[in-house]
């Protein structure tokens, strides 16, 4: 697992450098007064918006992909990303970053772009606050 995180971090470091060297197409999407910025560079996607985290009552319940949810694991819910997608989440207020695996569907409101586990919220530094301004980055598989 540590090797996978190392490879993932290495990828984002290289992708970040190459993104700075190329022109990125920037689209702004207005959704119910929530401004989400989408940057596309081939298969690397970055989205900015708000994140929240799971309530304690969901610990031990099944997620949409059938796994048992644990607030102690680095997981997340996203409405459209495929299950198993690794997502880099950065808290824009403090710079803290985590890697989470998508294993559930949500958030079920347009105000948020991702729901993370409590463990991820603690690492990101917004546990107890409820909401954070975040940037999520992920790579879509080539079709």
C-alpha cells in the first residue's frame, strides 16, 4: 500500500510540473451559486469546491460498492468517479493533502464535491469544522 501511495504521489509531482509547462484549458462551471473550477490536462483533472465528512452513524454500514465503511480509513464518496479511483484532496485553507479511495456515492447535495472519512478530515485539518474548501485531483483511465 505504501508503494502505491509513493507511485501516486510521484505521478502528481510529475503531472504538476508538466501542467505548469503546458497551457491548461480552464472551464468555470456555475452550479447553484457554487463556483467549481475544472482544469483539464489530458487525463488529469482538478476540481475545486467544498468537502464535508461522514457522520459517525455511518461507521460499520455498507458503502455503495459493498465495502463496510470505516471512519478510520482514507476513503471518500463521489457522485460519478469510478469505485477504486484514488483522489488527491488538498485543503485550500491550510495546504494539507491526503489520498483517498472512492468507495461510495455522494455527496447528495450540489453544495459539496466530495465526502471524506473522518480520518481524512482529521488529516486535512477540518474535522470538527464540518466543511473545507478543497481541491481534488484524479486521473481518469484512458478509454
